[in-house]
C-alpha cells in the first residue's frame, strides 16, 4: 500500500512547505503559517535522503516522539528536584532504524537551542551541558539504521556524539533509574519484558505495544505475577 512504501529522494518536495507558503492562502486570504512544522519537514527530508523507511513509520515515530518529548523531556528550572527534572537519557528499545532516538534528539535540540538563546539574554537558568543523549538497543543493527544515521548526521552534525547504537538483548540491559526506556516497536512479548524491566529498575517508561501474541503460553512466561490470572481473558 501507499503508506508502506519507502520514502525516497523524489518525495522530498512533499515535505518542503516553505515553497508552498509563497502561493498557498488560508481561508481568510492570508498566507498559511507552516513554521511550527519546519522541524518535522527537515526530519522527513533526512529520512527521504536515506531511502529506507516506510512512509507510515515516519509519521508514527514523529507522533510518538512528540508525546514522549512533551511528557518526559521538557522542563528544567533551578527549583526542580532530581526526581522531577526532565529525562536526559533515553534508551530506544527494539530500535530497528533508530528513528525514534533521532526524532527525540532533534526535538530536544531545537527546544534547548531556543531556551538557551532566551535564557542567555534574560540571565535565567539554562540546561547548559545537559544535552539529551540516546542509545538504541536491538539484537542487530540493520543497514537501514546506518543509512538513517548518516542522513541525520549530515543534517545535524552536532548530534553525532549524542547518539549510540548497541547490539544486544533487552534481558541484558541494566538501566540507571534516570534513563527513560522507550519503544515504538516492542513486538510480541517484548512489551511485557520491557514493562517488567522498567518496573524492576524503577525507570520511566514509554512503550507502544506492537503485534502482540494471543497465545497464552507465550504470554504467561513473562507475565507480571499480578496479572497472570488475567491472561486467560485475552
């Protein structure tokens, strides 16, 4: 289908709304303002240059990143305690292309740049060196992730040092309690394992379950002891 087709360089004009501003008018005859979406356009154009990601995944990942960013990454005034300060480390679990990690980096970088510029002028608190860092975890880093990484670094070269990709299994992960565990493709029982991992280490969690199995034997092997009795209803 159209949504499953991979974005390629020929699709870049679809995400260039600055050119549309010249001719497109709003219903009241004024020019429509696309400024608030410029960051998504730049992000999508980088994905197009990589040529390895399905169209629907770009929109799904960006929507997920917006929610995670607003829920976990925003904040940062001097009166906050350690428990309420925004997350500065994200683990993208079952990362695949690594697209979620890059989306979060791009969003955070934009907000920090704006805040630091404003705070420098007003003399207020600044995040300073507390940049968001991300690492992707998957059993194998696919070639698509390498192509995405190359495209993103070309667009935002200063973000290279804030991104890492680690090959391994979720069961091997021992996260610090300040690290946000996030996943948009936690397929099957991986969602359950991820929830259990976050609970064990008291980590913040943002998971979007994907392709979950309905087989009771599969589910029970990783079920929470508080929920095992409920699995027969699934």
